[in-house]
């Protein structure tokens, strides 16, 4: 449970603190792999902590800077966080597809283009 804060509230708390301090373009980028999201969902579902872990992330969906950029931007990468240059191109594409699907299912955030890859 030592990672509860970073995965549940701390990033949004920091951004919200910057917003309260009058910083119009303060923001953060956070990376969540699909497999991390899956693990946290499983921990939550099995009563192993992380109850409501997505709530603050979802709350931040519409937070925007004065320039209209996301205040909390979730960075995408491979589902299992592979070193993409060390795996086959087919695996890279599958990792990206799987991550995008998990991202859309979990975060309900706009700005993610529809599937246009093969």
C-alpha cells in the first residue's frame, strides 16, 4: 500500500495546489501503463486497497490550463511498458493497440483518435 498516494491522489493534489496558487498553466504529465491500470483494478476489486483509485483522475478530466491544454495529461506508451526499440514491430503495434483500448476504457478522456492503425 506504499504506492497508494502516487496512484490515487498526489498528482492531482499537486496540480490543484498550483491552480490555487494562481498558476494558469501549471500542469503535469503522468504515465500509466495498461498493465499498471489492470493491476490497480484487480487490487481494488479484490479488496486489497486502492478503493476508488480512479476517482481523482476522472475528476481531473476537464481541468484545463489557460491555453486549453490538459492540466493532468496521461502519457501513452506500450501496455506492458516494453522497451519498444528492442521488440518486433508487430509486438509494438499490439502493445500500442492494447494500451489505447485500456486507456479509452478506463479514463474516458477526449483527444484520443479513433483506431487508425493496422
